[in-house]
């Protein structure tokens, strides 16, 4: 098994929404980009919500998210995992991101959206109870269906409809 490391957050100081995945997959790690797998629907969905071209360059998509006050990160900073599957994460190997620091630096973040159940589970298991109550009190937590191609239980239209709740925070 190989040790993998997540990326720094994509964020602007005025972010209102934080979208959390678990850990980037192999395609993303190789590309050095969030949600780089060509069949992952994240950028397509966020493009429809925030009004940008999901086929734009990665820097342009990142800028569009920042302009929409949407931050993207992962729950895990590092873990041991063969391949891309969340189920393969060694639970004894995980380290989490410094969420208290991030949330203090982004005081307008009021909603955290989990890109799938694994991100939500990891956050609740390793992060939530470690946060001061002042931070927990300001946050609303929401699980959305995973945009991963491995989550094929829902069609793209169903995923997009579920993710549309983020538009209330972006003006989209």
C-alpha cells in the first residue's frame, strides 16, 4: 500500500461553503488537480451551479469556484490506500486536515457539504468532536451524493439536482 497526500484547499478568504471529499483518487493525484478523473461529475455539476464552463482550464475552474465563494478540500491530509477506492483506506493510517485553523481563517464558512458518505463518516469520526463548540455552532453539515464514477447508483441528473442546494450560497 502506498501513502498518499491530499492537496491544499482551494479557497478564497470570503468562502461561505466548504465541499469536502475524502482523499483524491489516483487520477487526481497524478494530475495534481481535484476531481481530475474524466468521469467524475464534480466539475460538470459545479459548472452548472456556478455558471462556468466545466471544460475550462483547471485554473479557470478554480477561479470560478473561488469567485462563487466555494472552497474545496479533503477530510484526510494523508492515508495509506492502494488505488482510488475509499473502502481501501487503512483506517489506522489516516491523518486529518487542520480544520480548526482553516475555519478560523474562513469565518464566513457556514455550511460544509460532503461529497459522499465516506467524507462525512471520516469527518464525524476524526474531526467534529475535536472542533471547539464555537466553530461547531456556526456550521451546518450536509451529505451529497458522491460525484465519483464509482457511485453509479444515481444518474448525473439526479446528482446535479441534489447538489443544486449549494446554489443558495453562491447566487447561482
